C-alpha cells in the first residue's frame, strides 16, 4: 500500500488520498523528536504549560472547521464533534493549571537525609490512536505528556488522515517546538519497527483488545512502557428503586452517543426484573425518537457508522444474537442507500453467553438483560472479559457505593453516565487494558518516578 484514502461515511464517496511516508521520512521524524525532546525536558514546567494554553486557543479559534472535518471523515454528528473540540481545549486548560502541582517534587519522610521524589519525562512517546474521537484521543494523551516534558509521535487510524494532519497543524499553530510532535501517515506494518526504535521511550494505544495484545507484545519485547485503553462491554445497571425516567434518558445517551462507537459506551443494560418491562418500554420509545440522518444537521443524533465493514460486523452480531433467542424490539437492519447507516437497535431478553452479551457491539445496538435482583445484576455485570466502565442506577446512594466496590471496572458512575473527564483517572482492567489517562495518575504514566536522596555534605 502506497497511499490511504479518506472516505465520507455519510455518502461512501472518497474525499482525498494521501501518500504514505517512507522509512526515510519516519527516521527523520524520530530523530527530530528525540532532539527536540532533549531540549524540551529542560524547559521549566511553568513555561511548558503555556504551550497547552496556546493549543486550547487554537482549537477554539478554529472549532467549526475542525468539527466539520471530524463529521466528514468519521460521521460523528456535528454538535458532538463541536463538543469534542471543546473538550480537547478544556483538557489543555486543565493541565495548564494543574500540571505544575501534579509534577512538583514530593518530599519523603527521612530524618537522616533530604529525600524527594521527582517526576522526570521518559522521552518520546508513540501514540497509536483510533478514529472514533480523532481529536480527543490524541489531546487526552498529549496535553499531560507534553506538560511532563515528553515528545509525541502520532500514528493515527488510516481512515482519518485529514484529522491526523489537522492535529499536527494545531500543534504547529500553537508554537510547539519544531520536531517535538509529528504525525506519521504510515502503513500498520511499519509500527513494529517504530516501537522497537531506541528513540521511542514508551507507547500509548487506544483501540481494540486484539490490536492492544499485538502492540503490548511488541512493546514488551522492547521493554517499553505501555498504556492501553482497549475494548469494553460496559454494563448499565438499573435497580428496582431507580428513577426509571431519568435512567432511561441517560441510558439513551450512554448507548447512542457517537453512534454507539466508543469503548466506554454503555452496551449491556442489566435491569432488575421488577422494573424491566417499564424500563424497556421507556428505552425503546426514546431510541425510536432519535433522528437518523445527515451528521452535518444539528438535530441529527445518529449519523453513519465510520466504515462499511464495521456496519457489517455489527449487523452480523445482531443476527447471531436473534438466532440465539434475543428479542428484536427496534431496528436490526442496515439502512438502504448511500453511506454506512445503521438504525438505533434494541435487543431484549439477552442472556449470558449470547453474542450481544459476550462480544463488544461497536455501534448503535443496545442489549437489555433481566436480573433477578441486585446480587444477580452485579454478577452479570462482572461476567465479562472486559472491565472499562459501569453505570449503576439506584435510589439508595449508600447501597450504590457498597455495590460499586464489587464491580470489576476502572470506573463506576452511580446515577450517571460513564465518561472521561480530565479531573479523574480513566482506564480499565482485564481485557480493557491497563494504565491510566487523565487526572494526576494519567500525567504520571509517562514519567520516571525518581527518588533523590541527599546526605549531609562531608
């Protein structure tokens, strides 16, 4: 493969083709990043975070153009795309304010000698990023990594090359030191060589569990630090004492935001039997009211899926689930015509072991599962190879906290929707990955936590 072509998922028509970079271009980018990072790490953090403020300004100044680019390349509804750009800017502002505190030297108790822990950058980090949030996934990583003194090389998904290049445009407009960040348009087969390169200190990946396992093996062989944010089949638990109207309203957003194409979307709706019929009726009614259509129109809630093969995979999962006994309540067939559209779909009476229970459904398909009681709901929530996020709805907050401790997930949101937020750590367990992004824990992933012990001068 010598080039990649961007496709508009709303029409299926090609947008533009881009030549892939050869080995010489990759080598030049790595050398420039290594050189720039050696200088960047010496810049005081109070100066480094000023770059983040400028990045936020650039993003907001050109938000409309960047949002339309997201819509055009991966089909996200326009209002959500604008929200994505704003979230990137907020993330940069957040770390501009808090990174100096998060990375300040920490004195350790030692009466015999002055002892501190300091946080030094690791070097240049390779960021392998997905298409579903083409700006957010990068800036979620880059803001804390750059504040910590690292450099960043981006290998983006090959169906969003315009967004990939736009990310680098933002960095350059903000005055990032030349070479410190770069976007590589390369074939996936070139990634292993980059991971192994001595100029790369660490790797961060957001993507599928299958790709995560490959990258983890490659980085492990090279003894490189990794952060992996992988797949998810997040449970959304609704107990009998929950506010059903509020739970159903949030459940719709939790499942269908970004056309259901997010690792942290709610996918398995585990509802206590006593209220399952009522919740299901509310959910189906609200899902049926979602507008499917042109993602450039502001009132569209469901745009196209990002690629035709993703829609085919999702539809196959629906067909296999129905064949296993799941009850189709809504949707369930690809929408004919141009583009890669799939309607909001609801499967009821999904049981453990069925496809929609076991597999990650990466698109606008919701699986409703009946639980005998709260104990059974938690048991089924944990009956998954994934462990990214979980939502738990109950009228008893104290009971909710007790149940949350027993749920296998990187985050549990009680009476809310699981989401990433710069203030809080984000990541998963089990086959959803390891390591954390965001918050104080995220900024410390790509640093050397160094003990410095100073005895009395002789």
